[in-house]
C-alpha cells in the first residue's frame, strides 16, 4: 500500500539517488549483510542522535546523512571478539534477530555495528573496569592511533578493545530495525539496525576518507532540517528518527525498543512528480 504522504522532494535527496530508481539494473543484486548503529546521548535539549555525512564520492547514498555502519566482516564473529562481550551470547543474539544457524551468525551483526561505530566515529561503546566510558578518538590521540591501526588492518577489533582495556555490555545494545535495500539500487544491503547509549559530551571524529561531517541532533531537529533540505537522508534513516522522536532520554528509547517486535522492511520506491515516494506493505 502506498503511503502518499511519504515523499522526499528531489532537492532533499542524496545525489544520484533518483537516477538509480529511474534506471534500475536488469537483474537485482543480492543484498550484502550489514549493520548500523544509532548512537544516543542525553543533552540539555533532549536526547540526541549522531548523524554522519557520507562523502559525495561514496558509491552508496553519496552525500546523505546516515548512522554509522557498514558491511558485516567474516572476522566479526571470531571467538576472541565475542570474549569481550558480557551479557550477550551467540544464542541470545540468534534468538533476538531470528537468525538460527545463519551465516554470518547473528552475533556478527552486533559486533559489526560496534566495530563500524568505532572506525567511523572514534567512539567505542564499551566500559573500562571502573565503569567509565573510554575517551573518543577525537579526545585522545592514543585512541585515534588504535582506531587507525584497526582501519588499516594492523590489529583486529578484539585487539583494539583489549588495548583500550574495555568490555562490551551486550545487553546495552538494542536491536531496533531491519531494512533491505530496494531492488532498483545497484548496491543492496540487508541491514540490521541497533541503538546504544554513549556518555554526554562524547565527541566524534570525522574521517575524510568516508565522511565529511558529523552532527549531534535531536530526532525532531534532524527531521526538521531534512524537511528544509539542509540534511539529506534516505528512507530508513528518516523512519528510524521518527521512531526515536517519541523518546526524551536515551534510557527511555532503549527501554522502548527492548524486546519489541522488529519486522523486515524492503520498500518499493516510486518516482512521483515532486520526488521519490516509498511504498510499504501493511
């Protein structure tokens, strides 16, 4: 069923987005397993989310503001990484994501989301032995060096976590959404969305190899700026922000998503006279 109200004007869309819908590939590509994480922090105006702007040279949604994320790697479910997780097992992850006996396994999506967040923002969703969060790469050159070593494949994610003397509280990472890229897109992803709370004031780093900007915004402000055309986004980002706009604090949001049913969404995209519309099955 078409949602006639949900149309993004052409001028508010990422570059070349509408063109891919007008000229879809003759054979749809298989979606690649991927993970995305919404980093939440409490602030004076209310809960904020971190949005990163993809480079205009990016092959997927260039110029769009997105949540940190990327492909699930084969190493994301290695035992040495899982050993750094507390209160989340492979069986619990498989049950929550509905992925029994899957390849990649469900736990890999959780760890890919956390890894990508650290690589793209310099923020590790982890805790030190005293219960405090580690500095971000923007705040500590040593952490940035660890991050760079990880991105250059000189160390593994497990080694990065160990160097930062952290553990990961697996029960603090909530599964919140599941989107599959529509068939007209030449690059397609089967993406699991997660959310996690970070400390107030956490500063992200912007790596110009992939991103050009980072913004902490309340969900309502992000949606308003998207409507104005200042912050271009794609449909999954917008719909996730609409869900998050119901909550005032990060704890409220995580509690609201905990254990809630997550349905798989693969929208149909259509060209309208004013922009690109999204059709969702009810």
